[in-house]
C-alpha cells in the first residue's frame, strides 16, 4: 500500500488491517516482555523495581539514614522514571518490604506494610521506607561507571539500564511475572548457598548442575515450610529451568494430656494467605470433606500457630495431615520457570548453571568497568600532581609568571612544558598549598597513585585477576549472609512425603461410627447418627417421605440403583448430617433428571445381586462389579427403548419367585438366571403380555414367605406347586397373596413394616 497526503495536510498510511494489528500487537508484546514482566538475569529486577531502588538511592534513603514517607518515593518514581499508576508502584514497593513475600527484603518499612493474612498495607502517606543492606549491595558502585545509563521517558533525567548487582537478587528473592505468550516464576533461594555454588563455578567453570546442587539444595522460602519433591525432580528442574516443588506446611503433634493430642502448624507454604487457608479448611469441614478433623483454630500472633483438632484421639496424625495436604493449600506447588532476559535483552529459559554464569560474568564486567573508571581518575590526578611537583621545583619562577605576565597560563605551559590541565590546576592552587608539608603530601600521594595505577592496569589486563576480585566479593557476601546469621539461616527444610496414598481406602480417613442413611422418594439423602429402627417419623419436605433406610457405618460405601440401569456409589462419610432435610442426592452423583432411585444398600463385595427391567429381562451380577468410581455411575442393565430398571435385590438363596401383574406366580432355580457383568439379561417371566411385578430369592429349605403391609409374615407351604422352568407363564398366585403384588412392601410402607417387625 502507498502513502498519501490528504487535502488538509495530514499523513495517511494505507495498509491492511491484519498487518497493522499484527505489528502493533507485536510491539506491545515485546514491550510487555522486556519492560514489565520479565526480570533481567544480571540484577534479577524488573524495570519498576530497578527504578524504585535507584530513586530511593537518589533520595539518600540508605540503611544508615532516616526513613522518608513512601509517598515521597512513589512520587519521585512516577515523576522521573516510571510514568504509571501510583498504586501499582506502591504495591511493588510494599512487596519489596514484606518479609513473608521477599526472602531478603530490599526495602525496610516503617508502619503497616500488610500481613500474611492478606491484609493490605496502609496508604503511602502513612508508611515510611528506606533501603536495606541487600539493596545497597545491588546499587553498590553505580556511580563508578559500572553500568550504562539511558535517558528517562521524557529526557529530563538519566536512569540505569541494569544495577551493578553485588547481591544475587534473581535467585535470592525470586521473581514472578506474566508477559504475552510467556511467563516467569523463580522461587527465592539462600544467599549463602548461592555464593557457595558461585565460588565452585569460578574455581571450575565446567561444573555441572548436579555438582552445583550440592551447594544449592533447593528453594529457601520466606515462610519456611517443607519441600517434599524427589531429588531427581529437583535436579531436572534446575538443569532445564522448568519444573516445580511440592511445598508443605511445617507441623508437629502436641500432646495435651490424657492421651489427647492436636496438631500445630507453625509454617505455611509460600504466598498462601493464612486467613483464606483457615476459611477453606472450615468450608471443607462443613461439606464433610474432612471427616478426620473436628475443628481448626487460628492462635497466631507474630508467629504462625494454626491448631487442628482431630475427631478422635485414635486418628492417625499422618493420615489427618495427608487428607489436609490433598484438599487444602497446606500443600502447594511452587513452580520454577527460569524465563529471564539475558544480557542482550533476549528472553529465554535458562538452567541454574547459566543463570549463575551470567551473574558472575556481570560481576566481572562491573569489576573491569569500575577499575577502568578509577584508572581514568588516577591518570587525571597523576597529571595534576606532576604539575604541582613542577611548581615546587621552581616556585619563584611560577610566582613571577603569575604576577607579571599578561597571559600566565600560556607562559606557564610554554616555560615548563605543561599541559592545559596542569596549568589550570596550578593557577587554581591556594597559597596555603605552597607549604613545605604540602609538597611531602603530594609526593606521597603521587607514589601511592602510581602503585594503584599499576594494580588497576594489571587487573584490567588479566582475566585471572578479575575472577580473583569477583571471588573475593562473592566470598565476603557469603559471610555477610552466612547460615549462622538470623537472615541467612535456611528456613525451608527438605523431607520425604509419607508413603500414604491420597487414594487410600475411606476406612483409613474416617472414624468408624454407626449411622442410618435415609433416602427420600424425591431424592433427598441424609445420615442420622446411630442405628435407627423407625425412620417413618422423620420430618421431610412437604409431599415427600422415606424411600430407603440403610443401617451402616461411616466407613461404608452405599450402592444406589436407579431406573436408568446404572449403579451409583455414595460415600457414607460424605453424606450430610441428620439436621434438616439433608441434600439432594444429585449433589453427590450425576443422576439424570428422568431417573429415580429404586434401591439403596450397603456395599458388600462378596454378595450377588439380581437386577431386572420392567420389560421382564434380568440377570445376576456380583456386587463387586457394580462399584462406580465416577459420579456419572456405572451402566449395568441395558434397557430396551421404553423400558426402565425395575428391581434390584440381593440374590441370596437357591430359588427365585416371580409375581406378574397378571397375578401369576412362578418359582424356579436361581441357577437358571446367568451371572453377567453387564447386559440386557434373559427373559424371566413368560406368558402373553406378562409383565413382572416383583421378585424374591429364597432357600428351598426355608420356604417361600412374604410380608403384608402390616409387617406380618406368611409362609407358602406348597410352593413346589408353582415350580417350573424360567420364562414359563406360571400359575395364579394363592389366596392371601398381597393385593399390592409385592413379596414385601416398598418405600415408606416397607420401612414402617420393618419397624413393626423389629
């Protein structure tokens, strides 16, 4: 497309929308990557943090000087260097001052800078700040020509492109950021360990990551905690620059007498807000997801103290904690993504070794540039001193030229063969400098500077000497932040996670207690404490009543069979308590709206069940094959179109009796019904238009019995008269058979008759 000029004199550029959008979005993406989200590998800082620290240095907020208001700092940063919102800059300042967010805070705060509960800092007009020793080390020698400067956004000031970085900030304090199409995540590490690894790398540049990990054991997080990541995973993460670390809260068992105990959590994972953690645990307790836990208390002051009280003293503490680690932020994953800007400003993922090499190379370059700047100053001073010494050699002539010559500067330069710089220095000398003592001082300074010049030139010309200089600096830094110091002492420890599967059987996590599970006709479920015989008096929603009541224990699983031919699994421990009407069973399983429960019983893997559809088909199935692992259930009985699952009873016995809606009774051997794992089954009751009404399984020696609505039991002595083969039509049922055509009442009628019988 071409460029055109419109009649009003404006410049119009014609281009396709896609090209225009792509180019502008790419520019935005690159700006985000390099100027906002990713830290520099050399000083570990993003632009906003670098500008904050530099502005504070310019305000003379050094560790040994007085605090100034945070608003003063933020004002300088956004006014001179960083034209963005004051709140975002203040939040960056606050984070640098929080000892629970930064392993080695770069800002020392005075006032309310927030807390680990997630409460924010006070407004910037109330808080005060100054630099810490770590920040002072990052800025050390910045005025010695060690780094490049560039103009600020408006050209009125100059700011550093990178800090000298005598403190290994990238690894020590870590960094997180989300750019466009890439992100970074570096957890904090221990400075003493970083220095030890750096010294090993200086002494032996070919040192591999595995050897470096003998010094750097892993992240050292501000809030402590325990890392339970396997060593091989940690090694892989540091070699590739990508990985993560499982971090758990630090806890201990506290005995409180009479065999009772509780768990006290003293450290929580990095970046977890304590108040939200406690709130989440409480929510899970209400939802019956933490059956081992009785209560959670926050007794924290300045130190963290979360008290977890078990349901029973018989609970295994490790089991309790494993259930909490699985469901809450008492265990989190701290990711490692060493995606940072290299010295050329190119973003890429680096391994631990390369990150250390870049920092050390930067320190070597700083040492050379510092020496070069100092050498220039020494050379300049030596030139001036040489001029001074000439003055003292012929003081009278110098005084004469200055007193009587019209152009003393030119005359001095010609007579004594001086440079302009020397002549200017001589003319600017004070009379008191002409003392004899001053000459001795100048000669002494000249000697010292010549020795220093020699040392500086040797340093600049020798890589070995440069590395010796860096080695000395790194060694002294390691001593400042040694493990023996309060700030340098490692906080995060390493351990192996107990070999307890998160998928351990429910019995391992639940205190065994007797309950009665009640399911209403409209599908509301609840668990009543204890074994209750009569549940017909329970309160239900209007128009609803009991359908099933199962005596079981909290460690049991319940199987629910529905009209869609699926079995669903319910954990007894997760059922809501008996107060109120309970919860819809559809909150626990994905039961379709057009399906309804037709059976509920305690899971017994040794038992066999008989399932049947209202289309007269059915089969036997081992109960262990019915257990559904997903909320969506397990399809067992395949149904023809228009049919529904109709029956599910325990197949305990050797005979089966069927009653049809045509009042015909058929008895045959149970073996004639095959055992299947899934399917439609076989035809059960024959006869034209026959439709199954009910079935029961019994032992031949016990005889065929049934219950009426009043709970009375009847025996059919001559049941053999109704014996035939499966799928026969059967004979009319005997007189006295229940009009409901049921061998036993169902739903609330069954529960009432059961209560009367018991």
